[in-house]
C-alpha cells in the first residue's frame, strides 16, 4: 500500500465526487466499485488509466464513506502513482493475473453495473475545475483543425490529413479517439474511416479528442471550390435543425425529449421526415463520446453545467460542436475565433471553410 503526497486542489475535486457517490448508497451498503473507463477516469480527475485505447482500465476504484482505494496491477502501480493518480489516495496492487476486484469482494459493496444510471447522473454536471480543463481542450482542438484545414490541398489524401490531425492531438497531450476524413468522393458516408482517396474540392473532418478523460467532439467542413446552391441551402436548413436541438437542451428536459424535438425539426426544415434515423443525433458529452447517446425514450435529465454534443446530419451536410449548458444558455466550447461562423438564432455556428 502506498499513499501519495497530498494536493489540496485534487483532494477537493475528489471529495466532491466522493460525496456524490456516497449519496447513492443505501444504509447497509459500504462502497461502490468503479471499473469502467468513464467512471474511473472521472473519479480520478482524468487519470490515464489505460494502456490500450481499446482495452479495459488497468485500475478500479473502491469508494465509500469509510474507504477510498485504487486497485491496480503490480506492473502498473509505479507509473500510476508517479504520473497519473490524484494526491492523497490509497493504492493497492494485485498480481497481473489476478482479478482487480479480488480484494474488494465483500457484502455491502455495490458494483458499478448496478448503479449505471445513477453514476451517470452523478458525473453529469461538471465541476469548475473540470469545465476549465474541457474548455482548454475544446479550444485547442478547434484551433488545431483550423491550422490543418487552412493549408489543405485538394490532392491531399484522407489518411495523410488524418495522420497530421492525430499527431497534433497527441502533441496537445491528448488521445485521438476518433479522427475521420471524407473527401469529395466519399461524402455519402456518415462515419467515413479514412482511405487513400484525395480530399478533392470538399471534405468533412470528424474528431473526438480525449485529454484528462474528457472528450471534445467536433465536425468541420472545408471547400476548395465555390459550394453549390444546393449545398448552401442544405447547410442553412441543417443549422436550423441543430438550433432546435440546442434550444431544447434545457434543465429538466430528458434527452429523449430533446431528441424528439430535434428529430421533428428535420421535416419542418425541408428534410425527409425520417432523416434522423440515418445517423445518431448525439447526446450528453464528457468522459465518454456520448454519456449517453440520446435514443427514443432516454430518461436522463439535462443538468446545468452539463456538456453536450449534438450532431444532426443529412446527405452531404453535418454540424457538430461540444457545448455546455450554463444557466439556461448554451455556450459552444469547440471554438476558434479564426474559423468562419454563421449566426443562427443568436448563436455563432461553424461555417464551411472556403479556401
């Protein structure tokens, strides 16, 4: 067992999160065992508790009124203690071949899977320190896309652009969780994994970048020729659809209600009534790409200081930013002042970059 030196800021953050978790426990319950990447990273202040981007966490956290303990494998403990874990927390190491929960199985311990909905609600409202981290990440990733797309050439391959953006995210200290590029010939695909095709005269770039556990989500468009009247019209109408999603994102609304309001807006603005069925529409953001993704009937309630990433789309057009709800007002976070915008219902939205 090892105790790291104390840090008042990290201790305060963890204390507030601990209070949220303990409020979920029944009198006869002693602790919650956190194991998912989302929950563990959230509780540990954005610690990198992975070695593989697609693998399970290499640590779990036992949290209760009388216990706060990180459990990890012996071969991971030194790095986590030296570089990742918040201060003043107990660390227990187990053999690399042992189950992480080998020492926490006892009566009264609740497993995360039993409290999935409640824990998601507990982490929904960002603390001020989390919001500061998220704002910086979102701004820096937006600036990175401005830099990369401002010098784009039509002959650039999708994979080449993907590599440059991914490198930039890593240089920012983040993980390129998703980087997708669709050039002119592949714009029909809503999730365009990059190929060697050239970007051509119009391209879509989709990015999800993670740092301190938080994930910035954004989509940007770039055009090397004058866009057609049809594209300009479709973009304008899609901004109006997104505006309905954003205006419905209000404290007390359920994510299912926001989805229903936004989905109805497609037909109201000249798209096919069922266009929303052709791609997911987004949802709450934070320590997961969507936490959760909104589906019909999703009962999670919108909270003040909660982040969202809605991404309405239609053939050849899409709009996506990470935003936060602050006292009944939506504020975009993935913003670069150098990127062109269009004002829609009082909010600046990202326009297509015309080179």
